[in-house]
C-alpha cells in the first residue's frame, strides 16, 4: 500500500464524514452507520430522490460540500468507473464498493478500468459487504449487523461477504475491533489489510478468511510484520485447486497441492491455521481476551468427573499435558477438599464445596501453585435462561477461579462442555473479569494448543530469521530427462547416486562385472517415467546369465506396456545396502508460491501412507530436519528396534544442498523427484530420479 493510499485507508476506517451514493442499499447502509453510533456528517447522492433515510440528496458527486473521507457506493456496475473518477478528482479518501458485476461476473476489463479510476483512493471491493469499525463506531455496511467491542479485539477480513455477516451475528462474544468484507480485492487485498491492522494498538489478533491470495511474497512480509509485533494471525482457508500444469506425472501430485502449499506458507510465517468457523472464532477469542499461553501444560478444574475425563482425553490426543501433582502438594490439597474428592489434574473438586468461594478459592489457588502450568481451565455449563437460581454459584466459583489464576499470572479460561451453555451476559461478564469464555471443550483445548504453538514458533522464527520467498518462474512446457541424464545432473551438483553404467544389451555382462554383483537392471527411455509399472526394472541379479535373461524378459514386458518405450539402452547399478529408511523428495515451482520442497515416506509407501510435508523455499537445514522429524517414517531414523540412529543434521544438510542446486537452476530445471532416496546413518543416496527440463516459452 502506497503511503498516500495508506493515509486514505485511515480516512476510510475512521471517517469524519461519509457520502452514501445509491438507492435502496445506500438507505440500509445509512441505517447501519446509525446503528453503529456514527456521529460524523453524512451526505447522500442520488439524482432521482429528495432524500435517503432522511438525509437530503444532492444530484451529483460534484455537489458534495467537501471531499468525503469515506464513500459507500451502491450503483449499477456500468456507472461505477465514472463515479470513481469523480470521487478521485474531488479528493475522496476511500470507497466501499458494494456494486457487483465485475471480475466475478467475467467482466475483467471493467474491473481493470475500476482500478485505474480509483487512483490513490483506498477501495474495498467491488462486490463486498463493506467495513465496520467497532472501536470508533463507524460503519459502511450493506446489511444489518451485530458484534461488540470492549475497546479492543480482533480485526477480521473475509473474502466471503456472508461469512463476515455471520461472524457479526455469532453468539460467542468475540471482541471485535474491525470487520472487512474484502470482495474482489481489486485495489486492497488481504496483504494490505494484514499489514495495516498489525500497526493498530486496538488489534490483539487478526483473523483472515482466505479463498486465495494475490501476492504471496507481500503476504509473507505482512505476516512476518504481525509476528514481529506479537499480533497472532488466525486463518481459515477454504477452497482448493490443483498445483498447476508443471506437476507432470510425479508421485507427489497426490501428496502436495494448493492446500499443502498454503499450509506450508502459514507454518513458515507463524500463522495459526484452523479448519472450521467455530474454531476460527474461539481461537481469536482466546487470543484477544487472555493472550497466548507460553506452553502446553494445563491445570484443569471441573465439578464433574465426566468433565475432567473429557478434558484429559482430548488434551492427550492433541499434545496438551495436565502435569501430575507431586505428593507433598497432593497432601495439602487433600485437606482442602471433601472426602469424596480425589486429588488429580484435571481436578474434580466435587459439589459439596461448589459455589462457596471460601472453600473453592483455596482449592484453585493451591492446585494452580502445585503445577507448573501455562494456563488454567475451569469447565462450567451455565443454566438455561429462566433457570437462574443456581447461576450465582457458578459465578462465585468463576470469580474465585479468576482471582487464583490472576494472582499466579496464568491465562484464565472458562469453557462450557456444550457451546450453547454459556449465555451472553455470562460471556461478557467473564471477559470483564479478564477470563476467556470459551464454548466447547474440544474448541477450547484446540485453541489453547494452537495459541501455545504460536507463542513458541514465534520465538523460533524471529530468532532464526526467514529468507524471503523467491519469485516464481513462468509456467511452460517441460520434457523429461532419462534417469541416467537426471542422475548425471545430480552427481554434478554433489548429490550421491549409485555407481552406474549405461550400455546396450550386448555389453551388459561387462557392465555388471564392472559395477559388481548383485546388480539392478533398468531399461532407459524417455517414455518410462515409472519403470516398475512397465516391468522395466529388475533387482538383485547375481550373475551374467540372470542379467541377460532379465534384459530379454524386460524388453518383452516394456513392449507389452508401450511399444514406443522400448530401447536398447540399459542402466546397470549395484544393489545398495539396506537403508535406515526410504524417502521421497520432490522439488518444483508453483506459479504462485514459487519453489517448494516435498518430503515424504518413499519407495512403495508413497501412495500407501501419503506421509509428506511441504516446505516453501528457500528453507534452512534446520527447517528440513524439522520436516523430516514430522514424518511417520522418521521413527525408522530414530534407532527403531535397535537400528543405528541417523544423523539428522547431516541428512538435512545434504537435502538442503539439493534445494540450493535446484534454486540455482530453476531457469532450466522444472522439477526433480527422487524416489526412493535412501537415508543412511550419515548420508543419503538418490536411487531413482526423475528430472524435468523447461522448454523455452514461445513469445508468439
């Protein structure tokens, strides 16, 4: 965002005056500005009406008294470009363009004209619901809206207008600072909003609903800025697509596509990724009200054995821990609890002391001090409306719990087992007490886990530093190199490959003797991407006759598979020692994300396990080691069943060397796939390789 456009967005966000241009929807927007409590000047533009919602109309934009800070524009798409030119000439700050019928309707040129006409103004949309400022009470919004703010909260940007409206109506008391429905993002996109809101002191977390991003490197920079300022970003990514035409026929096409690349981006910049709307809101609420816990250790309380079990069960599944209370502290707690209670973490403090602060506060305080916890959780399901006689007991325990947690510096979290069992008054009361009112045990624990992970990853990412993503190469046609050509390229880059000879059938005996029995025999052809399927590879041949017979049978099998693939070129390699594990490595360039590395379980396990991790490049050796350790196959490298333990650092360095070589040659090499990559104790070896070379892109 240019400095002038940034200044204009500030005017749009916190306007002194708003001009509403249009008819029916402009009237709704005026009512919503009033609902929000906007006290600035409001003007209306409509040549056919005397007033809009009681505001006198002027006939044209040129008749406005001064250049408006903010404009709500809801007119036919055919008139939008001319209106924007007039507003830009007048010196307006920013525009919410509700009007639809642009790129989303196939009118790409009309949207380009819109961008040109906007100039330095800040424009949200077109085809959007608008903008709500909950901090300063202004709104340029197209439908009835809800939502509230205690003076701070989340800045939320969605690509779906209806989803943004749904969030404002949600019954979760998420503190809100700003709501943006981004629409087509013709001028301002997710990257701009993320960068801007990271600087706002009222914003405690940023929530993004993303269908797709327009500028990955710019988004990365904005996300790292938010991370450096300690502003967590929570993303709900929806939609998926193929990675593009460069996938060719590599095995990894089923392991990593658009979704995985987005997740790799989010991991790279410390963004919390969630999978559903409820988790999106609950995670933002936790972060806004109590912040991120520093670790995964919890102390939990319930007034029910069932609730304690539910906490413990899900926590164990997602990697949260309820540390055991040591015997000395356990004895002290026993004296504070009814005889029917069992000291544990999570702790069921039982109903005999329920709602009696003089009894529950000491229990909460002692239990919290007895555990090295990072957050405290109390399960409470409040009575339904009209059944209020017991509510005071719940609130009494809630206040005692909040006091005990606050005194010991822990985030205090109260969660309902069922999301609906926490009414609005209770939610807002708890927030006023500095307690996060969470809805649903799973959602609560998931949010804690994600937030704690963000806190720890933030330190790692900022201390390690992130090398900016490289620009992508233009996608074009590719041609597959033979395995022998591919291995020659790898060897030239310092990547270990088996000793080999490429010979015609009449020289097989001499070649096998030279490399040493037992040997592997492969037919080499540019039409044999996956030799096993064509019968073009035979293992463990121990003498010359076996090699000769294998060549004859192989020729017949390949002919049956594809007659055009048959050649008289054979690769002879020695059988290698059994590795600790087999990996698959894929390097390729995505049109949007640039270079990416896919690491996974290799050999015959590729499709069976679908065990893979995607990294965006450049990546460090440490990034690669973490990715390997995230794979299930990494157990084989950790000394499984008495095997030698791999030197992960050395393996990570060798794979990193391959990544560097690929980045240096992206202009000529489109894709590299090694499957399997044999991983030994202190090195790797590329046993089979597919390389694809870029063909020159025709400019005609």
